[in-house]
């Protein structure tokens, strides 16, 4: 009778595993194992279920049992595969020495059976390590793994190796070749050719690569496919799924679905702080911080960025942009400069340089902003991705506006807006329209400027981008010759001219020239100062007026009548 009960439990466990109901599978396998120790195949199915659920200690304990059983039975290939997944589970727990030890043990076992094709699994971690320092070597190592996979007909190994080849080609800046390999791997994944662990691994790596490249169209396509895969697997929960949720959150933020982005990020934070892949939890907290910052919930953003840092994730450029929004240009400058100094690789720098240009302009360092734009343009040309180009044109427009070249700024701002609109990225599109409006205003076309401001405000309102809406409303009120924030009660007249409390006469003069559209170099020439002194005056002006950019300072000057020369000048 007991044997019959065990057989039924085991049948339920196997069926749950086949149905990818992993929580049920774990429960039934544990019940069956409590009665009679499981056979190797069942033990591995249980280990896989535990691994997918992010139950690291349970998965490792089971995989160790399976490894020993395979090794004792002389099944070297199966033992190597167990050791590989042990390495992955231990790495996700941050036990790198322990993980390396299992690979070394498996390599020694492999030498007892020369020519074992599943030795290719031992090449996958090696290829991953090589990606950071020698992409060419990584491609070669992955190619060897692929050859072995073909020999033994192991589809998991083949797809894993192919996607690592794609990542290596991208690191070599052979972007189209790399994306083609990633597409090939994803085709196998979406048609159900791989096990769930490899499916989740490849999905996450491919979407992350698309994020690094700012390849939004592919990211959207593969995320839609991932959503469909996850929707049919309600028991895909725990740490493993949390990794996928990070990338989904980032994409949802870019596409303007901020409530969903926040939900995905919060869920990822919860799942990644349970002991599995906790080293990746920082990226989830960073995404949560980004959504909070854009919404204007700065205390929540601050807390999320701090938790991201505590988990080992660099919170830049988000934290620097938060400081800029809080009118704290000095820590913003320091933060983004430090992050750039540490950035490894051009795609990492491409994510920092737009923020760098914006922050440097706000701090009055137009030269540094122009240098950031020049470097960003080089990277965008090398990778040839629409989103990189859009970010470059936006930053270029801002620099040109600061230099007083409204015509050139208008060309760049309109191109940035068109690219963001085609990519369906509403927040960046709305920001670009603000620059279009300012450029139109600089060309004395106030009617067109008003239309662009109105469109931008609608976009910010729909998104819930409170800080951007408030800043844009201030720019609208600051239009030359138009009504001011004082409202209709005073007939639209500007408030009484004169420096606000704490603004020195020299700072007032610098502010007037900023409102006139003069660059730091032009201001220095007119006032017989060094550019460094002008930049210091601007920093003091921003702090005293409670603003974070030249544009906002100019708006303040117009609103308070400080843009006019004093009598007798």
C-alpha cells in the first residue's frame, strides 16, 4: 500500500514538473523522497524546480546528491551538467569560491572520459568571465562549446553557447552580427526548444543586452514574448523570475507605463532579497528609484537609490539627476564624474553621458557638456541605434541652446523628438518638445513655442511627471513680454525688479546676461572675469534662487524683471 502511495505521489510530482508547476513539483518530490530516495532523473527534476523558484540551498543540496549519483554510475556527462548548474546556483548566492570548486571537480572528472561532449558546459562560465576582458576569446570559447553541443545533441548547451557568442560580438562592436546570434538563440527559446532554466537565462541576457545597446524595438519584442511565456507559468516566482522583472521594469518605464514599471521593480526587489541572486537586487531598487524620481517622489527615490547602493549597484546617473532636481549641482557633478571614471565599456558610458551633459550645463560647465556630447555622438555612430542617436541629438540641442544658437538647437531638438516618437518613448519625446519650444522662442516664434510647450505639458501630465510639468509651466510663464507668475491681478506686469535676498550685484548682472542667452565665455568677456569665476557665480545663483538649470534661472529673471539692464546702462 505504501509503495502504491509512493508511486502515485511520484507520478504527481513528475506531472507537475512536466506542466512546469514547480511549487507543486517540489512539494510532491519531497514527499516521495521522504518515503523512498529518488532516482537520479527525479532528483534532477526536483533540483531544477527548486532552482527556478530561487530556493538556492534546496537546489544545491539536490544537485550535489545528483552529481554524486551520476559520478558513481560512471555517467560523466550527466555529472558535468549537474556541476554546471551547481555552479550557477552557488554563484547566484554569492558563493563564488564554492562554485569554482565544483567546476574544478567536474573538470577533473571529465579527464577520466576524454571526448565527453558535455564538457562544453564547463566552457560556458569561462566564456562569461572572458566577456569582460577579451570578447574575442569569449567568442572562441563559446564556439568550442557550441561544437561540443552539436556533437552530443544537447539543445540547452547549444542555445546557451550561441547567445554567449552574440554577447561577445556586441562587445566587439560587431553589433549586427551579435544581434543576429541573439535572435537565433531567442528563436529557439520562444519555440520551446530549451529547458526552463536556459529559457530564463537567455531571455534575461538578451533583454539586458538590448537595454545596454538601447535597442528598444528588440527589447519590446522579446519582452512581449517573455510576458507570454511567464503568463502561462503562474508558478514562475522567486529569485529567478526577479531577474527577468528588472529588465521588464526598465522597458515599461521607457515606454511610459510607470505604474507597471514600479510594480515590476517592487516585485523584483521582494524576490531578490530572499537569498537567491541578492547581488542583483540593487538593479531592481535602482529601477524603483528611477520611477520615483520621475514622478517627483524624491524621498522614495533617495531611499531606493540608497538600497541599490547597499546591494552593490551604482545608483548613477539617477542619483546625480535627483541631486540636480533638488538644486544641488555640486554633488550632481561629482556623482556623474565619478561614475564616468569607473564606467567599463562604451555602452556603459553611453548611459551616463546624456546625464553628464545635462548636469554640466546646469552647473555652468558648457565646455564639459560639449565634450560629453561629442563622446556620445561617437558612440552613437559606432553602434547605430535610434535611441542612442535620439539621446545625442537631445543633448546637442541643449548645448546649442546654452550657446545661444537657437537655429541649430531647433534642428537637433526636432530630430530627437521624431526619433523618440517613432520609438514610442513618451517621456523623452515630451522633454524634446520643451527644447523645441525654447529654440522657437529663441528665434522669436512665440506662437510655435506655445504650441510645443502645450504638447509637452500634455505628455508630462499623462505620465505623472510632476517635476517636469512644474518646470515647463515656469518656462511658459517666463515668456518674454507675456504674463508672469504674478497672475492677472496685477495686469500681467512683472514683479518689482531688484535682486532677491542674498543675490549680490555681480550675481544679478551675471543672471541678466544668462537671461539674454549669453554663454559663460561671453559673460566672462563682458564682465572681465574668468570663465571659472562665472561658473562659480552661476552655482551660487542656482542655489540662492532654488533652481537647477540656466533655463530656470533665465525664467526667474524674466519673471522678476531682472533681464532688463538697470537704468542708465
